[in-house]
C-alpha cells in the first residue's frame, strides 16, 4: 500500500466528490455540494488544501483524506477522511492513511469524543491538548507547535456565502451540481 497525493484534474474532482458523498451520505441535502464547491473554488485555487488517497498494490483506492492548512501555513488539519474498502488483513484503511499522513505531514486532528481520541491514538497521534467546548486536539510527531504554544486556527469555508450564491445564481448552482454529479460518476476504481 502507498499514499498518493491526488493532484489537479478530473481525478481530483472525482475523488473529492466521492469523499464528500461518503462523509455526508447521499441524502444530506446541499452539504456535500457546498463542501465540494468550496474546496474546489477556494482552497484548491490557493493551494491551501490537499487530497490524499491510500491505494493498494493494484492501485485500488482504499481510503481518502482531505487536509487543510492552518492560518499560519505551518500545519495541516485532517478535515475529513473515509474508508472505501475493507482491508483483507482486517485493518482500517482510513486509520492506516491517517497513520501514514501523521508520519509525513505536520498533522492536527480534532476529536469530540473519547472514542475519537482513542481512534487517533491508534493511528499514532500521541500529543493531545484540550480544545474549546471539551474537544481534544491531537498533533502528529511532525507538527511544529511546541507544548505550551497556542495553535493557529484551521482555515474555514464560508458555507453561508456559498449557499447564498447558489440561491441567487441558479446557473452557478446548476453548473456546480452537474460538476459534482459527473465527478461522482467518474470516480476511478484505481489510481
């Protein structure tokens, strides 16, 4: 297995659409489309997000992860990740991808539950801090933040602005919807 950075083009659109659909489900209203649109039109345009995949020996995509820069451009936050298959050895492809990313990138993860923190600990995230509202923030071994240093905020999308644009610009909404559907239909089995 190897980790692959999915760069520009139809493959990236297809993998991003698949990730959005997996995260939100097919009956989630506009949420998958809003994320797909924002990532493509904002974060990818300014190179502040990256899409990664865990692929098997035959190139089959087993897991996807979206990483987003922090406001200082020093660390990356795991925004979303999903497994697309079950590994033959019983391991979790998503967890394996997170483990690989933690060893290669200045990774930050956010956990809102004890189970979530335990999951990330199994993926190799060992440095934990208290976040807002009882959330826990985990830092991979390559994250540059020192023990008592405040963490830079992760970049965010203005989802309200995207929804407002969809409401007032029907052509833009239809174009993004078509792009999302076509990208989802074009999802490659292998990379």
